[in-house]
């Protein structure tokens, strides 16, 4: 029944920030997905007879790769595969299922917030037994393996019917098709005060959740509408579509503009939120106010004790380096640890496992906690709702009070997408070359305090990750960070992160881009973005 199929390596299977992401036609090349999946298995040890979780965000090519992965898991000796009905598992739900059922690991098929469809993006990511993305030592081993692989193993049986929940044994392996929502919804009920949220909603609190035709639709319908009683229609675009209805399932102010406009309108609901393709990101908008992901992290951490799952307090807060320092101030006030990691959720895994951090977050719209080992869009929505239900105040009130207590970190990210790769690398190289000469240099009122290329020393496993982004820190706490995205599939994306700390409550009402204007100008002066990229303005400002 098992076949060993000869194959030739592909040179371009290096996992990025979050697994291997390529255009669908790249994945459709002969044995391309098989090579990568076999390289994952070849980089692991001790999984014989163990369980593998498989699921994806429902995008184009999801079902095909799931069938391949199931057959390859059987031929490679896994004892059991758990797969979400319809091939669906949100990334946080997959993480939870790996943990709950003590699986050996999981394969998640997603390209997150990138568009889907026959000519759009697809991705494969491996998660380890703690439910989190594989650490670099495993992704490096996978990449090394892809360069020399010469065969893969696959069992020869008919495709599994993914649309019927149930268990069967095929080729000596159990295949269990599970409800993708049930276990996850039960976990959310343990963490949050559903009674209080239900009560708030029954008193007329209005929610609008945009699932962006992606994976969180079924989860949000079940949790927000059925279990919490939000009226039918509170969750929109709830059917996962292979092409996300032709949109980018990226919950930001550009791609969720309709929701944003509605939340800024006269008749806005009390709370607006959205999630991305695979359900791990979140966007939070109150009536008339967008909450930046960095502020959201700080506010959730400061108020987490209002939710039953965190009533004993939190151990520490971790954020990625480009995320604003707002959460550091919360950690300081709570007297708990604060950690600064490179971009990528995988860097939080050790801190969570070691109990050093309880809540983590990134500027890229990811927030989560130790309940799973991925960021979790609906979790952030539910923690916000729990806080709103307990405090009985509006989102805007809570944000303004937070700024008054801690100061405001004005923050914005400017993205230059689809830039020529050589030009982008050249820009970063030139910045590296300037690092030593920058400290002490004055630009208007701003003086550079330090400048470096961020390196992370993991306090748990002592590993070191270098070249994680150029930081230019100014006296007084403002900063500009430059980094190239690790998740794109065509050309390069330059990200410029701009931050200014403002302690004075009388100056908390400025328009963000205005408040940052001098720093934006200095970023241009130092990095010469316009002439190096050929772009006059960023493609996306968040
Ligand atoms: C993925 C990762 C995140 C990361 C984000 C941005 O969503 O899971 O941890 O912050 O990508 O990555 P990029 O390299 O595109 O800035
Ligand atoms: Zn995602």
C-alpha cells in the first residue's frame, strides 16, 4: 500500500516568518508539496504511532494538500491523524487541538492574511507538540532537508471524505474527522465570563464582527451569535471561501475599510472587530476609535485580571521588537516581566512554556496568551468583550483612561510593498553601514541615542537570533525601526515602524501621522526610502 516515490529537490523551500508561503502554481508543481511535507517528517524524530493534527484556513488548494498530508502521514508511520471537518481548522484552534489531545504536532495549511485563489497564495506550516510554530532549529533542518530530498513516502488509498465527522482506520492509521469549533469554543467558555458578556449583549450592546470570508466565520457564528446571543447578522462574511471573496483577508484599516467606516459613522455599533484568513489576527475598533494592536496589547494586559482565566494575574508580557513600548509600561506598573522578541509568534513559545510570559502581542495585529501557542483573533475579541462587560464603559473611554494613566505611544507602520528585492536589501545594507555613525547625530529636535540591528538572546534556550531589524532610538523614547517582511511572496516589503511616547494628557488627541511627522521625515532622511525604492508614498499605512 505504501509507495516510495523518487523526487528532485526544489531550491526555494525556505520557511519564512511563518512557514513556507508561495503562489498556488508554485505549490502545484510536481511533488512540490510532497517534498516539503516529507522534509518536515524527515526533520522530526519519534512520531511513530503518534497523532498528527491537520487543518487549514479553507483557501484554494487546501483540500488537495490535506489529502496528500494524510496519505503521507500514514506512510511515514503516524498512528493517527485528526483533521478538521471540511479541512478547516483556524490556526489557534489547531494549536489548541494539538495541546488538548497531546498530539506529536500539526500541519497547518494557510497563508494567513494573504489573498487566496488559483493564482494567489498558499502555505504549509509545521507546529510542534506544545501547539506552537516550529522553532528555527526545526525550520532550518526542514530547509536543509528540502535541498537534498530524493524520495517521499505516500500511502495509496482513496481520498478521505473530509465532510463527515467520524473515525476510520486506513492503512493502519486512524483518521479522525473532527468538529473544528467545539473544543475551541469550550476553551473560550473556560477563559471568559460568557454570562457577563451575554448579559451586556442582551441589554443592547451591539457587535459587528467581520470574518472576511475566512476561517473564523464558523467560530464567530457559534461563539458570538449562538453562545453569547448576539443577533443574527452580527457576524458578517461568515462563510469561508477559497478565494476570500476576492479580498485580502487582512484585518487592517485598508482591507477592513468598510468596517472602519461603519465604526466611525453616526449609527456605529459599540464594538467592531475582524480576523484574518486563518483566524489568528485581530482588529479592534470601538465606536469612533481604532485601537492600534500595540495599544490593544497593553490594555488587554492591564485589564486581563477581569476575566476568569486570568483572575490570578499575569506572569509577564512579551511583545515583538517593532511593537510599541505601551505594554512595557503596563508590565512595569504591575511589577512583572516584560520581554522584547523578534517578529514572529514562534519566539513567544519558550517564554510561554517557561511561564515567564502570560500575554503576548505584536504590532501586526496578533495578540494571545498561554491558552494556546499561537496568536488568537477571537480570543482578543472575547477578552475585550469581557473587559467591556465588567467595566461597563465604552472602548473609547477605556483607551483614553489608559493613555491618561500610562501615557500614549503614538504609533504607525508604513509599508512599501512589492519593492524590488535588490533595492530593499540595498536599503537595509546601507542602514547597517550607518549604524555606528548615527548615535549623537541630531535631526531637528531629535537626537539619536542608539542605533543597532536587533539581536535576540532567548532567556530560556539561550539561542541567539541576529539581524532582526534596524532600530534607531532617539533620546526621549521615540524610535524608528526598519525591517523587511518575512511573509511576502513577491518582491520585498519594507516596513517602517514609527513610535513616539507622549506622557502629557493634553497632547493625547493629535492625529497620529501628524504627531509622528518629524520622525517620518527623519526616517526618509536616514534611509533615503524614496529614491532607493522608487516610491513616493507607502502602499499601506496602519
Ligand atoms: C505572521 C507571523 C507574525 C508576524 C507577522 C508579520 O503573521 O505569525 O508573528 O508578526 O507574520 O510578519 P512580517 O515578516 O510580514 O512583518
Ligand atoms: Zn494569520
